């Protein structure tokens, strides 16, 4: 017996738990030493002295100070103080080439007399001979192993951001070289905006936090694309406070409370000069499709080609700018060696600096330009863009071209825009027409750079360099205001799950079903109460130590706690193992529950698809296992662990309140009447829990019908879709045959029918604890992933879905609508649901106008590993592929089955023409606007249907003599430029009539390019062009491109400023040209996916379609959005009685509670995330209304009762 009352015990747990949560707050530790401010160099600026003292106290810190805020003197003073207070050992500074002159100037200017230092530049270890000297070297010497930094005691990386120019592999290998160095510092002005991994690497270099741990703690995953990190929105404030605990961002002295006198940045004027592009060199895509304009976004080689083609025009513009102001000094930045030669030829007085030049000559030329000895310097940003100070004699820069690297760009600008610059700075940027997108990206990054610097400066101004105030700020995120929602069949709370479990009565719950967070794999809220907010497994289980005893307390004796878990994949580059290994999370969960008093009853294995898993984690790769079979483990299944609370009477094996099953009634052998269960009599199906059902539950074993085994070739002939289910069934009903299994797969491979995105030959299991028939998204992992919002599978609001009513925004699709599926037939929509705001990608493919969807959403596609993607796609079997993995594959668009209409071909042509330029008059008449050059052709085609006309800027022809069918069709076309689309009745027309509709439309909106045999049209209606693209596919067997054209904005027409809507462009080639034929197969058009880039977040919707589970959206076919979770149903039915309370401490969106209510139980649980709590209450209320709805027989019985 405890000496404390129940209430006192609760208070003790709450106090201990609160202390544990406060200990979760982690800021950078101090590993240095304190130096009184008066001992720091008195000749340095006040803010510099503060930073030096802070850096020395931390011992491992980053100084991100703006240009001209004395990072050089900070670096030197930190090294001087280490020599005084921690003598012995090598102190070294690593800097870019060309920067040592700046350090030499700084030493001569400030570090003399009592603060003198000996600074020596070295290229190899052999030059190190005096511990009293501060040594300086360049990054190349360290990278090439000439200088061994592991022997150093203190290291300072100057302009460390230059490391990015060496490539990611070198970058990641470089920083660990300093692992054993005691004092480490980073100095740079520009951590790049949204290049979070750069900051994470700095943290790893400094020893603040392991890189892998930091990535997991703060960032959402993007399918293992390391360069595509997304900061959790709810972790943003904590992330920047954590960064501020080991890095100081300072824009001006006042950020640290000092005067800004003398620190005013000069004004900057940026001038843009656009030169024309050469459209004749636009080239073609890989599939042979010609490009209208050069596409520099296709990659670096395309961008370099554009630079070479435009070099003459750009260099001429550079010369023109210099000639206009001959007295000014200029830096001319370029990227290509050919540009350097062209500049030298056009401007002979320019002095060049290049990479293979003698290092001493290179540095001397840079120093001479800095001292004003000549007026024109031509070089690359990667050479002189970091660390050099040119502001004394130069205030002009010219970028002879633009590139993709923002860091090089901004660093180069700040060689002249610095404090102590006495002139306004002028930056001239020369670019081509097709580089507008590259320029726009740089401008966006520039804005993000300014925003990030402002954010960090605000933190520094708010908290100074005091970690205690930062920690107090983070501590305020601990705790939550409890809210409770109660219904007739549920009781849920918005609360910390530990604190809520403390509120539950002892032995009040009939079953616990939950999917615990996978340690720090996901975080669901900004609160430290969040179980995902842990630094490692050990800390996670420490927090579970507070929850699990409460779960044991509230569960009824003898009842079941079902816990869903999955092992964690540990990547070799994070663990240092070199290969992916597995963290046995499920085993830890078993031992944890046993330690707290639960009996372990076994586990249900939920088999997952190893092919899909490899596509997500890249750890089971076929190519890698061929190189070395020892690299591959096995797929990682999911588990439902079954725990049992000891019953009160341990001498008996029954729960205190048993979960009973009613045996079925039997049919009397003589009369056939229903009688109580008797093993000798035949049971009546559906009247209770039968022996047959028990056998299936206990054994899941299917007997063979006696048919012979099919051979490998026969099995392969079924194709991957049917074979997936068939093979599983065969594996259960026969003795497993390994050779048949492999042989069938090899036969499919020979037929080019073995899917690359899912496992089509997955054997079943007769073990009742292995559930092979569970679709992965329908397991509790669906609930777990649902909390991490990036895993919802949905389309963005506004996505156009093809229905019988036409193209309809997904949010306006209604239940009962019919949509076109991947089987080329119409099927009904069963469910439409809003799924909140989710991270999305923008999938770009030919003929796909604007498909924005969650990364995991599946598209119907062909994809292979062939170098010639088109040839490989032709031979590959279509399959469902996640949008983020579809790049390089081909998505599908099928045409609906042909259905004739009452219109003749002449009427079809006229409807097409009205789609282009038609409108409805004030009296409901139908008009077509005709340009004078097209009037004769229209009158000939329209014939007697051309009525009266009005003449304005165009001729307005009223249509007359229209049949009722044609009037209905014109009405179905919509009205207004943005409201028109091709009705489905036209999309299903036979070839000749479809050809007439297309010809009519193109006669109005179309523009034919004879040299390319190409039609081009534009419209503000995306829906209209998607329909026209389908007509072009039916008529010409071609794939039409649909892409964004002019952006929305304002323009001036006849002296008036008017708003202009965004428009869309349609283009397609007529087959028969020398270009490669479009990929049109028997099952429709296949369109090359060019990109699937992250596009931020968007409101998302999902729909479920009957039978085929797919629908057409934005010009391609996508999969159903997954619904339903059926593992929960099995568990609740097996382990609870009607009316029992089913409890989930991590309730998420309320899956367990909703299923409990629908199965006649009571749902209960807790959820920390306020948004998920609101959603679960909504779903629970809907479920409660559903089960409370009276049925027909209930109403009949009520009527009969009333009649009595």
C-alpha cells in the first residue's frame, strides 16, 4: 500500500512529469571559458567584444555577422584569447583563396602592441613550428590533406559558406575532419535562405547536435530528398531559438544594444538589362517534341547553352555600361571561361583573375584592385566573391550573366555594398529573355534572405546572447488547456495523454487500442508534451514510463492493450554504419510494457510490400544487392503487439469481465426449428459465433479445391493486376513452391510485366498472427501517418476532375457524379471529403495543366529504368506510382467510350466555333465574334445559320435556325471567357464529328505554325483547353501540351488600365512530321512527367470512386484517395463486448473512437493537437448520429407500439 492517497499520488506524478518535460528543452551547451570583458581587446568595436566573449564562453559557436561588421577581427581576437587562456596546441584559421590579404591588413591595423599576434599563412603541416603563432591556410589545402586539422586545438572557418561551391559530398566530408578539435568556430555572412541543411551541418561541425537528430527533430521528410527539407511550421520558432543558442546573427551593432553610428549601408540600385534570346536554338525534348522557347530550367547544360548563344549580346552590353561611366571602377562577374576570354577581347583594359592562375599572382591582382591600382576586375564569384573588401575604391558591379547559386550572387554584391562604403552602390545585371525565370528565382531568394536575417536579428534583439531567456520562452510551450467533448457514445479530451490518463477511473476501460508515436520520427504539435518531441528512443521511453503505468491502471483486469508499432530504418550516412540498419522498436516496446506489469500475448504481423518500401527508403535496391548481397536485409513489416493486464484471479485464465461470444442457434433435425447450440446439429448461419468463423480467426487456412497448380507461364499471363490476389490465394491453398514463385516472376519480367512500384507476387500466410491481406494505408499506420500531415493522399482545391458534368473543381464534385477511370469507363463517386491543409507537389507533364497533389498520391503511369525512357515505358506495365516518384515516367489519359449525338457535322463545327468566340446576348441569343480576316470562311461554314450581324471591333454574327439539341449543347458549353469548356457530349463524339468540333474551335482561337506543323491556342479557361486536348487526341492521335501562359496583372488598352486574367496555352503537333511520334498506345495517351516539385501547402480534397478506384483530373488519371481502417475493426470485435469503452491515448483524427462507436462500443481518448481534436469530435458526432438513426423496422415497431 502506498503511503500517499490517490490524489497525492496523482500530484506527485504530475510534478515529476512536469520536471521531465522541462528537461526536454535543449539549447547548445557551453564548452568554453569565461573571459572578463575588460580583458578583451579594447580597440575593437563594442559589439565585436560582446561577440568574442560570447563565442569564447560557448567554445563552439557560429558568427553570422553582416558584411563589414568585423568578422576578421572577431576571428583573430578569439584565437588570441585562446592562446592566452588555453595555451598549447595549434590555432588555425581556414579561409578562401584571396582573403589572407584582408587578415594581414587587419593584423597590421588593430593587432599591435599589447594585443599583437603572429599570423602566418601555410600550405602544408611542415610549416607549423610555433604554438604561439596563429596559422592560416585555405580550404583547398585542408580538402587535399596537405594540412591535417585533426591536430589543431582551435579552428575558425572564415566565409564557410564557400564550402557549398565544392559540392555536397565534399561539403559533408569536410566538416567531420574537425571532429576532435576542442574549440571550433564558423564565420560567414550569408547562411542561404531555406538551405536549412547548411545550418544543420554547421551544428554538426560545432558538436551542438548530431546532424541526423537535428534533421529528424525539426524537419519533415520529402521522400529522402536531402536537398528538399521542409521545416515543420509548428517548430519554426523553436528551431530559430535553438540556432540562436549557438549562432549569432547580427545585421548592425544595435542588434546587440550598441550605437549604429558609422554603420549605415549605402543605398543600392539594381539595374536590369535584358538581351534577346535566340529562339532558333530552342531544341527539343527527349521524346522529340520541339520546344517553342529555350528552357533553361531543364538543367545546367541547357542554361550554359543559353549563355553561350547569347554571349556576344551580353558582353556588348557590359562594354556599353562601362563606356557610359569611364571614371568608375567596376567588378565584372562572369561564370564561364569563354565569357572571360570574350570580356578580355571586348574590354582590353580589364584585368582578369581565374582559377588555374598562380595563386600569388591571383591574390596580388585582387589586392591591387582593392587598393584602387586599376579600374576593371573580371573574375568569377566563386574566386573573389567571398571575403574580399572592395568598397574603398569601387561601388559598381556588373553581372555579365546570371546563375542559379544565390550564395555566390549575394556574396559578390556585398564585396562593395558594405559598411564604410561612401558611394551609392550600382549593380547592373545582364540577362536574356528566357532567363527571366532564373532572375525571378534569385529575386525571391534575395527576399527570403532578407526575411531570414530580419527574423534572426529580431531574436537577438529580443533575447540578446542570454540562453536563459530563450529557455524560458520555450518552456512556455509546455502544457495545454484541457477541453473535453462528450457524447452519448464517446468521451474525448484535448490534453496531454499522460495527464488525461491520470483523470480516468481505475479499471474503467475495456480495451486500449493505439498507435504510439515512433519515437522522434514524427511530431504533431509545437508542445514539449508531444511524445514525438524527443531526441532519441531512450528519451521517448522515459516519457512512456509516465503513460504506461496509467494505461495498466485504467484497463480492466484480464483485458487487452493492442499497440501498433513499426521498426525504424536507420540510414547508414547518419549512423556511420555505411548500410541501412534497423532499430528494433517493436522489441523495445515489448520489454517496456512487460517492465510495467503487462503480460505479453504475442504479436500480429502486418506484411508490407518490399518494392514499395524500397521506393520510399532505397534500402532494398536490386542494383545494390547484385553488387553485394550482404547489403540487403528484409522488408520492415508493421506489428500489433498484444498485451494483457493480469486478471485478479491468476489461478484462472479468464478476465474479470470476460469477452464472450454467443454460439449460433442450430436447426432441429426433425422440425427445422431454431434451437440452442448443439454440436450434433447444423448451425444456422449468421446467428452467432460459429466454429467455421473460429477456424478462420484462429488459423486463416484455406483448403485446396483439388485443382492442379498453374505453371509459371500460365500465372504470368494473368498480368500484375489480377495476379497479385491470385498468387496470394494459391500460396495459401498449396504447399509453397519457391521455384514456382521465382519462375513466375522471371516469366513476368520477360514479358515486361513485373511492376517496379509494388510487389505483385506476395505470398500469403496461414499464421493467424500474420495479416497479409491488409492494404498498408488501411492499417493503424494510416492513422499514425495521418497525424504527420505530409502523408495525407489528396488533391489540391481547384483541381479539375472530369465528370459527366464536365471538368469540375474537386471541391464541387458531388456524391453520385460519374468520373472517367483508368479502365476508360464512367464510375460513380462514393465519397467527397475535405482533408485540411497539406504539403503538396506540382506535377508537370505534357498535357497536364495544373496537377497539385500530395507527394504520395498515386498516378496511373508507365515507368522503367531504361536509359531511353520512352522505349522503356512502352514495354513497362502500367502501375500506380506516387506523384513524387513519377518524374521520367509517363502518365495516362484515356478517352471516354464513343457515344453519338443528335448534332450533324456542320452543327458540330459551329459549336466548336462558338466555344472559341461565342457569347450569349441580352435576349438569350447566341452570337459569334468574327475577325474581318475570318468572316468569309465563317459565313461559308455557317451557311443558313448565320443571321444578322453587328459591326464593332469585330463582326458579331447572331446564330439562327438552331435545333433544340444545338441550343442545349451551346448552353452546356458555359458562358464567359473563363466559364467555357467542352461538354462531355462532345468528348465522346465519333471521329468525324469530333474532327468538326476541333476544326471549328481552331478556326477561331487557333494559330497554325506551318514550319512546325503545329497548332497553338490560348484561353483563360483551363477546363476548355483540357477538353480541346482530348479532342486533339481523338482526332489526330497526338498529345497536346497545356501549360500556364500570361500571368494575371494589369495592362493598358486604348489609354485605360484594365485587369488581365491569367491565361493558358494549348499546343499540339500534327503527326507525320519528322519529330518522334507521340506515345499513343491502345490504352490511351501517355505523357512524359517532367517534374514533381514541392509547392508549399494547399487546402486538399479527396474522393472515392466505385469499383475502379480511380478518376481523371487535370488531363491524367489518378488513384482513389484511400479511406477506411480495418485492423481496428478486427481488434475491437475480437477483444471487446458490446458497450465496452475502447481507449486510445494518441487519438489523432479519432479512428479508434469512430470505429468503436460504429461497432456498438464507447470511444474514449486524448489528443494533444488542437486541430486533430476538433476533427475527431466532428467525426465522432457524425458516427454517433449514424448509429442513432432509426431503421425502417424500428419505425414499424414504434408505430405498432403507439397503436396499442
